[in-house]
C-alpha cells in the first residue's frame, strides 16, 4: 500500500507535508519493540527467579503492566515520538497538526491498543489503518495522532549554524510579509535544504542577482529580528 501525504499549515502560514507510514513499516516497528520488551521480560524473569522466587508472580505481573503500558508512552513523549523500534525503522508519532505528541495523546493512543488488538490478532487496527486516510489505527483516531516518516537528513554544511550579516529589505514590507520572512528565518534550519530553497524562491521581490535566495531571505530575517528586539546593528 502506498503512503500518503498529510498536509498541515503552521501558525506562521508555512505548509508542511508529512509523509504518513503505512501498515508494513508500522508492523515492523511494533515487532521490534515487542522483541525488545520480550527480551527484557525474560531477563527479568530469570533474575527474579534467582533472587526472590516467592515474589515472581506478583513482581512479574507488575513488570508486564509497566512494560506494556508505559514503555511506548515514555519513549513517544520523551524521545521525540520514537520508541526504539520506530527509531530503527525511521518512524515518529506526532499530533495530527505536526506538533510533538503530548502525554495525554500518547496515553490515550496506547490505552486503545487493546481495542486495536481485537479479536486477538490486531485485525481491528490493521483494518482501521487500511480503511482510513493517513493509516490511522483506532488509537490514532481517538488521540488525534499520526505515525509519519522521520526525516533523516545527511550532514549538510550549508545547514550548520552560521553568523549572518543582517540585510535591510530592498523594498518596504507589510506586517504580514515581515512576519513571513521572520518565520522562515527562524525555521529554515528545520527544513531539508531542498525545501528551504523552494520556500525562499517564492519571495521573488527580495531576490538579488548573484546571491542565493535562501541566504538572502535569512539575512533579511536576521535584520527584521534584530530591529524587533532593538539589538544594535
């Protein structure tokens, strides 16, 4: 099954395209996480059997509860939306507006994993993913979340932090135009180089021969930011 593109618009007016992950990579990530938990359970069971054999049933039941319910939640919230399995496969869980997943959303989507598992084969979750745009299982629908591909960017010297010489805009800018330039300058490092260049090319009136559009817009953004906070230039 082909993956789809989920488009969202940020408060700054920048449209982002999130590539949602289909059932196959999600099942693979789930299997990896299940294997990791299973290995930890086995090691814990052996350790408990050696140290406190009389408490094995109670402690192992508690361990199973914590592992099944809190392993995904803790990783999703504290590790950028990625369990170990999702990180290996290259997936990430986010809110459907593209923002990082919250505690409440993560707990809800993982609590409803029990419903996705019905009737014991995870058929309900697979049917839901195959029948919905964005490949959402029941927990994703309830929590308002998406599983997307995490962008893996190769090292790019052009993206490294650099000191920019502020540049006054060559033409007067309306307030909304200033806000758009500032938003771009603040978020350019979050985009891939190709996406950053594509967005910069849209600001044709601000371009100049012999200078990259991206660098020029970032310099103008630096000037606007400096002026806004009263920093000396």
